């Protein structure tokens, strides 16, 4: 240990002697370069740490959001769940990733209740989202189609979602049921309903929709490819654990 201390002192004296031999201007430039490098590293670290890792589970009541939340976290449906008025909010490693070797990044998932009275909560968490999963009940789709389209329309026209190009996954849940509709059918019907909403809401004054962004291409029938942020449609079943599409969505937009 004493030998290391003596060596360090020697290096210190040599460095001090070298600095004294240099012109003051060169020392100032070197100091400025070091300071700038430190600032760049700090800024890069802050930007990296500020990257959102929140996935928002949204959708109408009884669509299966909370069951999906527990499948992602625990690999269990918790025997199904009842309609909740409380959000589920947790940070965890996906259950399917826990056995994976190497570094695995935790994800922050917020399950927002679908009751209309709690819509302000969705508006509150959307600006923090790295991705949004809209859960749709594929079995009971026709009876809830209009309400689901309105819910999705509000997400796709939200300024905080559009400007940050937040990706949206429409997860058609309960497709294990015989009477469930296919993701292709649900996609087409949602596009048609959103097209109707887009036309009807033109009559609303700009003052009332100041936080909305125009959706689609004027004069053309709406489809999801027209959205500024990426919208994809997938299917699965929370109760049976078929949630791989959601897990892949999370890996694509959080762990990257």
C-alpha cells in the first residue's frame, strides 16, 4: 500500500511539473475541453434516464385490462378480476422475462380503469407513456364498438400522444372464445367508426378541442396508416395467458 501511495505522489508531482511548463492558454483550452466533456456526459445520462418506460393499459370497463396487468406481472389471471375503480400501478420485470439471462429492464405499467368518470386519470398519465395498449373485448365487440372507437379517437387525437409519436397497440382480448371477432374485423370496424367521429366532430369549435390534433387525411376515408404515430392491431387472451403480442410491444418500445 505504501508503495502505491509513493507512486501516486510521484505521478502527481510529475503532472504538476508538466502543467507548469505549458502555456496558460493551452491549460485553459484543456480545462474547457474537460469541462465540456463532463457536461455532455451528464446531459447524455439525464436524457437516457428520462426516457419514458411507462406502458398505459387503457380501454373500456370489463375489456380485461386488469387481467392483462396480472398476466404481465405474475403470469396469472388471479382467477379473473372484477371491474375496478382503482388503478393498478407497478414497476416490474415482465413475468416471461424473469428467467431470461442478461440484463432485463423493468417496465412501469399503469392499468387505468375504464369508467367514464375516471377519464381525467387517462389524460393525466398519457404524457408519461412510452406506449399505449388499448384493450378491446373481442367477444362483446359489437355492443361496445362505438364507445371503444370514441375512447380510441380521444387517444389518437391527444396532442401529448401525437407530438411524441407514442405507439398504440390495439389488443383484441378474449379471442379464445368461439364467438369472438377477429382482429381484422375489429380493425376495419374501428376505422369506420373513427371516420364517422372525425366527420361529426368537425362541427365542434376549435376552442372546445384545443388539445386535439386533426386525425387522418382530409377527403379520404380514415385508416390507421394515416396516423402520425404507429398503430398496430393484435389479438390474444388474458385469461389463458396468451399475451405475447403485448409483451413484444413492450420489448419493442421500452427495452430498446
